[in-house]
C-alpha cells in the first residue's frame, strides 16, 4: 500500500475480484423501475408546481417571462425551506431520490438542512460555514463553467 | 517466561474473569424493536435532556456505566479502570462520561468493535491481576453518527439498500477478578483481530467490508483453541448486518467450517425487526454493546446459554480517507464467554 | 387549455430530467452531490451549444426548475452581460442572473435554521 508502484499480485487480484462478486451477489439491489417512476412523478410534480407559479406571475401579477421564471424558483426554494424546517422534506427525498434533489428544491434543501443541523456549533462557524457544505460544490463548478463559457463567448464576439 | 497464549493468536484467561453485571440503555427506535424487554432503560428523547446529541450520547454512556456498577454491587470508587469508546471524532462521548465517573480511564477506538475490544483488554487486565474490577462501555447515537459520517438529518437523500442504521444506545459491563462475587458468565479466551481489507470502498456497505475480518478471526480462533462452531451455543457477531452476515456464512462455508445459521447471529440483525425500515440492520458501537449487556447477559442469567463467542466487528473508516478513495480496513475481536459452572 | 398544456409539458420534461438523475444514482453509485455538480455543468454546456434554449422555451418550469436550468441561467446571464458590458460580463452575468435563487436559499436557510430544530427520523 505504501509502495506506490506495487499493484496487487494477479493471485491477490483474483481473490479480490472473487470477493467483490460474492458481495455483489449477496447485496440487495435498488429497484430500478420503482426508483425511476417515483423520481419522474415527484420531480415532474415539483416542476408542474413551478409552472403554476410562472403562470400565476404572468397572468395575475403582471410579470415578464424572466421575472415569472425567477419568481417560480424563489417560491420553490421558499416551500422547500419550510418543508425542510418542518421535518417533511427528508421524507420526500427518501421517497423520490433524484425527483427531489434534481429540481431547485434539492439545492434549497442542501443549504437549509446543514444550516439547521449545525446551529449548535455556533452561528458563524456552525450555521454560517456549514450552509454551503453540500450546495457549495454546485455553485463552485456551475460558476466556473459559466466563466469558461463566458471567456470563449467573449473571444468569439471580438474575433467574429 | 510463562505465557497464556495458545496457537498463533489466542489468549487463554486461566483465572476466567467474571462478568458481574451489565446494563443497557437504548433509544426510542431500539425500544420499539424485538429486544425492548432486555434494556434497563429506553430513552424516548433523542437529546436525553441535553443541549446537543454529543452530550446526549455521553449521558447514555454515563447512565449505562453507573447502572452496571450499581447492579454489580459496587461503587465507582471500587473500579480500578474504565475502558470505553464510541464513534465520535476523538471519542468525546466516552471521555466526557469518564470525566464524571472519576475512574482511571483508557479510551478505545475500534469503531463498531469497541465493545469486544474493551472486553478483551479488561479481561486481560483483570486476569493478569492489574485490575480487581474493570468497566467496559461503548455507545453510539444515530444523530451524532449521521452528521459525522453522512448527511444532516433533514437532508433528503435515499439510503441505499445495503445501508445499516446506527443504534442509539450504550451498554456497560463490569468484569471482575473477585472470586466471592456471583458471575453471570466468565471470559475464557480472547482472540485479537487483525485488519483484513478486501478492497471494499463502499461506506454504505460496511458489512461487506467487515465480514472477511470476522471470517479471519473466527478461523484463527477455531484453529488455536481446537474448537469448532459446534462448541458454541451461539456465535454472536458485531454489526455485520444482513449483507455482512450472509457473506460471513458464505466465507466460512468456503473454508470448510460452516456455521449453523440457527446458532450464529448478528447484533445488527437482532436489534431491529424487519418492519422497522433499517435496510440491513443496526450498526454502531452501541449496537453490540446493548445486545450483549442486555439481551445476551439476560440469557446467561436464565441458563439459556452456556457458551458464547462474542465477536464484534469494526469498519475502521473515516470520512476523510473514504473521500481520498481508500478502502475500508475491517477488524473483528472475539472473546469466549462461558456460564459459571 | 393552454394552461393545462404548459403544466403537462413542465411535468413531462421535468419528470424526465429527474428520472435520468435517478437512473445515474442507481446505475453508477454517484453521490447526489456529484450528480448535482454534473447537472449544473451539463446545463451550462447544453445551453452554451444552443441545445437547452429550445427545451426551456418548450417546457418552461420543466426546464428551469431542475438544476440544469440553473446552469442554463448562468450561461444566458453571462451571454447577455457580455453583450451589454463586454468582457467584465464574463464575471458579472452568471451570478446576476441566478442571484434570486441563491439569495433566497441563503436567507430562508438561515431563517429556518434559527427557528427549527432537526429531528431524528422515525
């Protein structure tokens, strides 16, 4: 292990492979059909709710399309935060998997839940620092990717 | 120099240290499980009246320890050494409990194998005459373990089907060399585990990471003592859970030492009922600690068990090394317990 | 009628995007955090090459609510800012466009954390 170049001997590798196959055989599997169905229905429902907020914004609150879309995101974030605080969202997540964490509800839940969890470690290094532990990587890589795209786009605009 | 060792790696305890008493305190979910009648106390409040789960877990240890000492007819001042541990970083639950107990303290970390590790060491200390009475305690808490190893409680993610449920509870046992006191059972042999790592990296399948270590310790124990699985009324493994238990049975079958499934069980399978939605069963230091000090000692007292091999297993992973892609080192320590003839 | 159509489109497209995520969870053992990072980067990429725009126009919230929509918003924000203010838009556009969602999550998260206590699952 401490010798970086040493790989397991072929015999050892065969033992490891055989063990891995044994574990695979004896480990229960997630049910694919059920998982996909639940993610589809719950994820779809959350997006439908979002569309409902868009329609509300467009037709009742006199918003532009862009504003209505932002309004919908904020409302889903607000609802998720409330459901997380009420101890309900973890159950939705347990049931729906990606159906709950792929929509922006998952982003909100990923910020609210550690913030709640770590208030006992203080408001600065607990709540304040832990708020971004799960959701932070999304912002880091999303923003970085958009900056890379921006540089390319800017080069195209000045060269083209 | 005389030695108490037999075979390659087993220790005989000629003085047969006495297990005087055990106490177990468990949380709400454990108190709804099949072993509810065996716990000294069931605590419904996950905070146990404290401000944090870490302090709650420490209080679980303290209460279990004082209850076990009282049941043994002793006072804390009569204990020569306390051994214990838990899953928290820097085993704070054990240290904070020891702060209140004022007993000379050795903190141990063996992940879920901690109860067996502390019993092995306590039995050797007592048998060697280095302690008259020794205390062994281990605990875990669902909420402290989740936030340290996994996610915040309110984070909505799915637990994979191979996951195990960290037991909330603490168990404590008093080991004594005092011949005048009645024993529930006596410790006769200790087989200290070595790390076995079969390159399992999935922190959600700890049973698979630990089962090879359990098979290794069992094999060495049988070879050293000349015993076979049939010599034990019960082989009780730590928290292998459903997957690890099945893997252990398969591994022992391969080695020509098949275990009788009716006389080999796992603390993680005993503590919860299948309907409690724990997936593969219980885990955590507290799991084997409460099953042993509650359920198993009760069966010894009632004469239901004559000889038990208690082998708690530990998955020695940390979130840091897991993220670095390291595989999970597994360990298993075995101690043979016999009814006082 | 138009309203029902919009809701149905959001349901179908949003549900499909989530189901793909669940497929990745079950097939690849990727953690949710990795999938979310993958989703937002995929959103940036698909939007940059012009594939996500049409989906967003078609599905509304079905495309904007999933995290890929967050990536799409970053990209459109960067593009618009560059058109308006030039190079500095590379750095201002993304977060400007997504500020509402982030600020809402930060603020509501803090508020809820101050008020609510986490509970162990039953």
